[in-house]
């Protein structure tokens, strides 16, 4: 059984609107720069260890990928690394962008 929770985009939006949640985009950096959920943090193989060492583990974490498959293993990974409550967004960014607004990272900004 999974120790993370799977949520659809509507429930993910509710969690985000409540505030006090860490949003993690696990897609590649170029996709993140092109468009992402507002306030999301880009986490890749290059920065995942640093992210896990610094993130508030008592704050819920929502992760998403392109279609909601890879984020399941990422949510499990974050859970196993001490984050108390982790969510994987079903349907991923592709479902989200069809329903809710996204933002882009201006060139030259992290």
C-alpha cells in the first residue's frame, strides 16, 4: 500500500488554495521554465538531495509530473525521506493546464 495520497487536479487545487503546501514539479527544467503551477519548485535529479535536506518536512507536499505516473514514485520517495504528508497529482500537469492557470519562468530567473 502507498503511504502517499493520490489526488485529482480539483483536490490539488483545493490543497493549494488552502496555502501552506509545498508544490514540487518533477518534470525537466525546460518544461518547468515553459510553464508550471504558480509557486511550484522545480526538483530534478540534480537538486533532489539538497531539496529534501532543506524542505519543511511537517508541511504537506504535492508533487506532479507530466501525466501523474512518475509523481507517484516521487511522492513515495519524499514520504520515505521524512516528509509527513505527500500527495501525487493524478493526470499531472497536462490535466492541470487544461483547467487552471499556469505561469512561466522569465528567462534568466530561477
